[in-house]
C-alpha cells in the first residue's frame, strides 16, 4: 500500500469534519471556514493508494503552542498503521512546541506513550435550554467594533493569540453562530459564542471573570435558542462551571482529558466556563 502525507485543502478539511460527525463528535455547521482560517497549513491527510485514509489537525498558535485534533482513520482502513504513521509525522513537524489535545478515554494510554501528560478532565454537558434571554445593558452583541477587545480578552484565556481564528469565528452575519460579550464601565468582563451543530447548539468559548458574568452570558447564549439542545464543554477543575451546568439542568454526556506534551500553559481555569472546541482547544 502506497502511503502519502499531504496538507489538506479546505475541501479535504470538510471531509475530515464529516468523518468527525460520523464518529459522533457533532461538529458545527460552519466549522470548516473558521478552522481553516486558524492555520491553513495545520491540517494533514494520509492518502492510501491515492485515496484519503486518515486525518489529523496540528493547528499552530504563535511560536510556542499547537493543538492536535481531528485524529481519525477511515473505519475500513484501521489496524494497518496508517493513522499512527500520520500521527508520528504530525508530531515531528511541530518541533519543540508545546502540544495540547483533548483525548477520549480509550486513547489516553496511547497519548501518554507519545509523551503527553494529563492536565485535567473535561466534561461535555448537554440538555434542553430553559434559559430566558436576559435584559441587561451590559450585554453586547459581538461585532467588528468589539473585535480587538475580544482578541485581547481571549488571549488572557488561551496560550497564544488566535486572531485569525477569531476573525472568522466571530464574523458578523453568520447564519449559524453568534457571540455576546459583557461590558461594564468600558471593560470586557467576559464573552461567549454559540453555534449550530449537526445536533443542537454548542456554547464555546465561555470566558468570564466570575460566576455572575458566566451565568449572564450563558442565559444570553442559551436563551437565544430556548427549547433546543445546548452543549457546554467544561473543565472539571472549575467548580463554578459545574454549578452553572447543574443549575440549568445539563447532564454529562462524555469526557475527555486535556493533555500536554511539553511545558503546560498556565491557564485561568477558574475563568474558563466553556472550552472553545475539543478540536482546536
């Protein structure tokens, strides 16, 4: 079997996202554009005899960090080493960057063998939105006027700046994604987005300076789709995030482990109430 590793085109990435959907990962309806904008060279495909066989994302942020995801081998080609070869090729291409990933339970021992170390557990919470959209003058819809402020605020909660990703993720006029910020006396206290997925709506990121701001943002986001399924991926160390999910009757669906290869970043988990995506960090 002839194996080749190639950078993905945007069309290849769409195929990999479809594979993720078939695995039950429930990607967003418009994820491809934002994912690709984050790092157009950050997606690799293994081809077997000229046919797409396995995918992996190694999205690079700044000079020191990368996030690994979308690691999938086509079901009919598993057990032949194609995915593992792509994995080794991808890891080697990242040099001495710190690499993060969100690993499913059954794969965590394999990730440890590659040098990844456990940081904390993430829990996907899901339920029907019963939230009412709040009436609060501090809530602002995210548009171009807030973009630079959001990028700066986001950097406080992520290992590196990710402006290219956010420019697309927060683009006004999206039919399937919207964002809100809480601004008080000219200072941004938090922001979040919600996007339509193959099933339901995912909230993420949800960054807030405290539980009251997080609750306000959650109500704005979940209230915009009241009566629909909402999904929130929370870092387990944030007790306030767990309380928020329980307060709005969200139940655990599955878990992942945040793992790092290299020096782990120092993130303010107490202000991270919802992870952006399991694929890109």
